[in-house]
C-alpha cells in the first residue's frame, strides 16, 4: 500500500514537472518569437507615429482657434506622441551598430513591451477623444449649414413669390397701358374729326376777324393822334396850374424865398415838361445870357444806377443826363466855346403799400468853357409825384388806348400826366411801351390758317 502511494506521488510529481517544463518551453518560445519580431514591430510603430504626426498637423491647420476642447485634446495627443516617440527612438535598430548592440536593443524592446502597450493605450484614448471633438465640430458645422440652407431656401421661395407677383403686376400694367393707348387713339380720332368740323365751321369767323384786324390797323394812327392831343392838353393845363401856383406863392411871400430858389423851382418845373424829368433837346440853360440859337448840341450821355431795388420797399435810383454844347462866335477872340449841362436826379419810388408819393431830387449843374464868364451856381429842386400800381385802371386804359377812360380820369382829377408806376414810368412812356409791344406781337404773329381773300 505504501509502495502504491509512493508510486502515485512520484507519477504526480513527474506530471507536474512535465507541465512546468512545457509551460517554460512555451514562454521561452514566445520570448524568442517576440525577440525575432521586435525590429519589425518597432519599425511599424515608428511609421505609425509619423503618419499620426502628419494627420495631427492637418487637423491643427484646419481646426478653429477658439475651441478650448480641441486644443486640450491636441495637447494630450502631442504629449502621448512625444513619450512614445522617445521609447521607439531608443529601441530603433541601426545597421551601423554591432550585432551585440542590435541584439541587446531587440531584447530590450521585448522587455519594454508592457510600457509600449501602456503608451499605445494612452494614445488610443487621446485618438478617441479627438474623434469625439471632431465629430462635435462636424455636427455643429452641419447644423449651421442646414440652417443656412433652410434660410437660403426660404429667401429663394420669397424671391420667387415676389418675382411672380411682379410679373403679374407688370402684365396687369401692360394690359392697362394697352387699354389707355386704345382709348387715346379713339379720342385722337374723335378729336381730329371734331377739329376738322370746327375748322370748316369757323371759316366765316376767321374772315370776320381778319376784317376787324384790318380795320384796327387802319384806325391805329387816329387813336394815337387823339391820345397824343389829350396828353398835350393835360400837360398844358398842368403847367398853367403850376405857373399860377408859383405866382401866387411869390405874391404871398413876405421875403422868405430868395430869387435863386424861385429860379431853381421854375427850372425844376420846366424840366418835367418833356415827361421824363430831363431837359428836351431844344432847351438850353437859363443861366447863360448868350442867345440860345447859337449853341449847337454835340452829343449827350445818360446813365442810370440802382441803389435799392426791392418789391417790398420799392426802388431808389439815380439818373444822370449830360449834354455837351459848342458854338463859334466870330465877334469874340475865342474861336470856339463849350458848355456842359448835367442834370442828376435821385428818385425814390416806394412800394404802394408804404406810400403813394414818390420823391425826386434834382441837381442841375452847368460848366462853361471858354465863354469868358464863370459857371452859374448849381440849382436844386425837390418834387413829389403820385405812384400808382401797374395794374391800376389808368395804366390799363393807356395800354389798351382807351381815350374815353383816360380823358375822364384827367377831367375828374383822379390822374395826371405826371403820375408814375412803381418802375418810374409815366403815362406817356407806358402808352409808348404798350403800343410798341402790341405792334411787335402783331408783326410777329402768323395766322394758323391760310389767309382768306376779302372777296371770299
């Protein structure tokens, strides 16, 4: 019995020893296998690290700079790659090294297999995190792209609706324009027929108007002659009245006014007789004793300047007339004598809403050259005239040559030949201007239809 137990124990021990020996052989075979595959494994790790570094560089260049998660994951991957690179570089085999050195590096690579596995696991975790961050970015970009596409689709839809509406409105407008054009064409046709009918019916009227115009042209000289006669009579009456006023003033005066002032006022009254406030061509100075018939008028100049010209306050202007005379007196030693007579008027024509009186200040100066005597003292005069609006009844009557209305207003004292409008024109100037404009308009106008002979 004891022998059987000893044999069994020996058999068990032998089997256990054989198992341990087999396990050791397997481990040893695996160890040598790892040593044999170590150079290839190390080279593959080096190539994978180079590829990972290249991919990581592309990810950094294409990623956003404002993503902290991505920057943190990239930092972890960079650290894991650096640690693994150090281990792989230390195990890399070089053909220049000795066989013993290369064998030892191969064995050392097998011994560092666990360390390399740990570093690879760390790198795999970092790669997983990088993949998650990249997927999150791609999802966010995809959502933004989807929103942009949705907004773009909505805008395109709105534009399509707007374009369709515009096309519809344009079609409606074109139809309306076509309708208006058709209506206009019909109206033009109707108007043409009506105009032709009126032209045919107005032939007798045009003939009558032509006869009336011919009669008016023939009567125009008579109208102007009658109007001029009435103006002359009114001026003569006004001058007589002024002369009587001056004589009465001189008779009633007790020594107040001097002879020079009386002569100045008489000369100022005489200056008004030609309707413009200046001496006529045939009137010489009253201050020279030489006969007036011997003085010959050479030439004259006239200038007008405006100081104030406003529709609100009126106008203030100056008018200067300079007349040059010369004469030859064979009885004297002086062969030729010259005289210069200057009349300056300061005229203020206020607006009709301020006052109805205009003020005219006259300055008459005479310079004699070679006459043998000194020039007389200048004479001053001040007078006032009535200012009437341009649209008043007397101006309109003068413009249309209404002799009856003009004579009636003169006789009733509601107007005088010296009345002026707001421009400073008297009635005679207005009549001349209106008649000149009428004649010019009549001469420039042409009849719209062919002329019709009086016999027709």
